[in-house]
């Protein structure tokens, strides 16, 4: 007898289906399913595999009387009612280990692109503009890189930096004892004193929403370069613009935005983003730091392995 049925509501690498079937589950793969349709059928399923199509909130979970687990194909859990899952004994699995290498590599690549004006220089040369002095680069060697959040993503970034001869400080409010030969466990105060490059690797919570505000940024002793591959809501467009205009932030790599659905921008967000988008010392990408061909498949392997171990 099988372990029950699993509903997959988002597009996944096709390997997820045989992996779950081999683990003893029947699988219904419906990446185009609408929320109203999920509400109608969720009562029949033991497991639910998601990305970010719809909030896994109380109204949905109240219809899921047979649910034993939710599997998040990725790292972020901000779209899930964690309290409801805990109260009802529904297990939660996520697969941050599956895309941690991708995020680490992206953060290094974005930083090097920023330091060497690669996006700007590429655009200029394509237009027949040849400016060498204006595109003189900055070297990473000898810089102090401050990492806030030392989980899978933060530690992966630190590991990828190991050969660049940088000083690495890592601050994690909820974790201690992780320092090693190339990463110094740091207080927030020490990080504010020494950082040249700041990389954010924290989840989105009530505590981290708007965490990097202008008051905190003003406490950095030196102007910094910012990398955000975590969640855009950690720093607003307005704060980014002010910090960049005042030279508190010298440049930024932004894989995530305060609002990633352009059509839903408020008037204030629209105006602020238009200003931000004009800045040549900002590199944007559409939330793809963990979005590689390899991570697409590795996420499945990590997720199913966790499910097998639990059941």
C-alpha cells in the first residue's frame, strides 16, 4: 500500500515525479491549477509540493484535512502559515541546500560585475563608446565582506569567497559557534565597523522586513557595496535611493526587489523604482540567484530525501 497522494501545484523539474513515486507516493502534477481548484481537491492529498503560486494560509490549510506534509521547492517560507502547520502536526520541508551553491556563485559573480562595471561597460561598447578610465575597476582582495545571516546561503557565499583573499565577517542573531579558519563570527557592531561589502542572507520575517533602514545604514563606518539575494522587502526602494544618493551605499547587486510584481507597484514604489533603475551603479536580475539548471534538479533530490527520512 502506498503512502498516499501528493499534489504538485507549481512547475517543477520533471524528476520530482519518479522520485516521489519511488518513495511510495501517487503523484498528481498540476502546475497550472488555480487556487480555487486547489481548495476543492486538497482534502484528498497527503502531501503538497509548492513553489510560490499561492499563499499556503489558514483558509487553504483548513481544507486539507489529510495533509501530512508541505514541501517547498526552494528556501523561503514567508508564504506559509508556519503556526498552523505546527499546531496541526503537518511537517514542513524545504530545499535550501538544493540551490545554496547557485546563490553563492551568483553573489560572487554579481559582486565582481559591480566592481568591474561589466554591465555598464558592455552597454557602452555596444554603442561604440570606449571609456577606459571611467570603467577602472575595484579589486576584491583585501576587502572585508560582512554577511548577515549564516545559514545555507550565507555559508555558501562565504565558501565561494575563500580564494579571493578577503576578510569575512558573519553575523547571525540566532546562530553561534560557526566561525572557522576563513570566517569570523561577528557581532552586528563589529560588522558595522569593518564591512566594505554587505551581503544579506536572512529570511523574510516580521523582524527582517525593513531591517536595513536608513538608521542602520548610517551606522556603517565606511561606505559599503550591497548584495541582496535574500528578500527585497528587507530594504525599500526609498531607502536604497537615499543611501545611494548620499554615498552610504556605493553600489548594489539586487536579485530581489521590495515588490517584484511591477503591475502592482504603488505610485510611490513606481516613482522610487524608476529613479533606482537609472542608477549605473546598481545591477538588477529577476530573482534568479538560485535559479540554475543544476539547482532545478538538486532541489527535488533534497526535498524528496527529507520526505523519505521523515516517513
